[in-house]
């Protein structure tokens, strides 16, 4: 057996990574579509601070049949992507709200992981589609809570954490509950964008622990995530550079229109 064959055979994690990084044309080109999806999601999140899963979940569902594989792969990539934005976010984060939020998220992620483990692919795609569709309709409608509540009770923060944890573990789309929570608090767009970054990192760590427990983190997925990070990093930086150059309202209208169509496609996939 040649060295190339040994590497291709995946006898070691390092060997497989070297082979795939050096010989960029795999036997099945579809295998590398997820890399492009993650780069696109990184650019969009770099621009807006949100939307990584809303882009990547529907597109990856066109390639992969396993929702568990999809959310695990997205979580691996988004953890690294969010760390890129953390330096910018640190001085702008309202740190006092995080402990009760994290407590609720921990409970929510446990529930979400259990749901993910017991549900079959078809109902999972229906759930993913319903979440994506609901988020897109909400954002396109422009509805937001009326009067801000700056001194929201701790119970409200914990409740938000539970909802965020469940949705995040099942679909990785944990941004919208946090946006709604931030809007209730009356925070600025910059504060919201900063606030979600450490929350995303904490959520990703919890989710990966859960995914390890249900055995969805595989060596192949780790390799693919490592390769995906290479184009994702510069794509994220480019997105961050253009954050103040493109009208936010026009971007969100186009973005959530795409997400709306994607949600319908996910629902159809689950039928």
C-alpha cells in the first residue's frame, strides 16, 4: 500500500487531513460543498454578527441526509468563527446578564440534545424547517417588542437561556431568541452584536459535549471542519470589514427572504 493510499484510507487523523488538504479534488465533489457553505455563512455572520446556522442548515440539508451530522458540523465551525469576533466584542458585552442566561442554557441544551438523539431525520427536518421559517417571517414582519424593559427579572433571563439552549442544540439557530431578549432590554445594535458572541461560544461548547455524548462527533467530521476553517476565516474578516458599508435594512430583507425559501425547502424535505 502506498503512502497516498494509507493516508486516503484514513488510518490516522493527521494522514487523512494531509491527503485532503493536498489533493483538493476528492472523488465526490459534493463532499466539499459544505466547505463553501461554511465560508458563505462565515462572511454573512462577520457582516451581521448572526445568521451562521440560518444560512448553513438549509444548504447543508441539500447535501446531507442526517440532521445530527449537520448541526454537529455547524457547531464545530461556528465555535472557531465566533472566537474570531470575540476580541471586538469583549469591551461591549453586558457581562452581568450572562450567569443566569448560561444557567438556563445549560438546562436547555440537555433537553435539546435528548430530543436530537431520539428523533428520526424526517421529523428533525420538519422541526428545523419550522424554526427557520418562523424566524424569517418574524424578521421580515419587522415586529419588535414595544416598550423596552431594561431591568428584566432574572427569571426572564433564565427562561431565555432555556429556550436558546433547546433551539441551539436542535438546530444551531440560537441567535433569534437572543435578539428578542436584547430588544426587550432595549440594547443598541452594537451591544446586541457583541452580546451574542460569548453566548454563542458557551452554547457551542455545551452542544459539543452533548454531541460527543450521543456520538455524532466523528473523525471525518473533525477533518472536514478543520478544512472548512481555512476559507471561513478570511471570509469572516471580509464580512466584518463590510459591516458598515452595506445598508443593514436592505441586507436583512434580502437575507431573510432567502431564509424564508430555505425554510419551506426544509419542511418539504421532512415530508
